[in-house]
C-alpha cells in the first residue's frame, strides 16, 4: 500500500515537472517582464551606503592620538581624506567631530585637549575642500570613554576624535 502511494506521488511530481512546448507569443512575454528589473537594480544601488560597508575606508571613523597630543598621525590622513571627499560629493551630509581624552588630567584640561583634537581633524577636512558648514566640533574630554580600564591599553582607545555623521 505504501509503495503504491509513493509511486503515485512520484508520478504526480514528475508530471508537474514535465516541460510543455511554448508558443512564440509566450516567449516574448518574459522579455517584456524583465524591463522592471532595472529600477530594482537602481534601488539597490541607491540603497548602498559606503559609510556602512565594513570593507570601505569610510566605515572607519576614529582618529587616535598619542598621550597629550592633538596632531593627526599620518596613518589617519587617508581616512580623513576619504571622508572629506564623501562630504564634498554629498553637500547635504554633515559630521560632528567629537574630541575625546583618557581619564588622566583635570576636567578642564581634557575638555581643551579634546577640542584641539576635534579641531585638528576639522582643519584637515576644510583644507581638503569641505565646507565649514558641514562640520561641527565638540569636546567630551574624558566623559565618553570607549574603554573603561585604567591602563595604557584602555587609555589609548580613549584618546581619539570620532567622526559622527548627522542624520540628513
């Protein structure tokens, strides 16, 4: 009984898979339906955001500093240049440059150092051609640590400027 049911099921599946010859009119119809695929591809391309692509330099948004320094190291300049080019090609985009420090130093000193760090990135962006109206700066001093440890490894992660894109 089970073999008969299995055979019947198999026959019905095979019958459903059988090919039927198509008329010439039917062959032309799929080509006409393929045209709307172009807008879907354009939508996908428009949905792509290089800022969110982990393989794109624009996904990197932090500049790190040596202790008590606000000079941008050469290794971060290509990233800043890439963000500058993005901003110049997207006139409505805006960034906030957030200067941060490690926990060492007084509150006032760290706020001033964080501001110098944010301003150093701003200066590089403006010299690359970014409109000053697209950039704002703020210093958080040591108020927004990335790492909570009390050692050089944690402090190194906290001495930074973050490039934060504002929603359009």
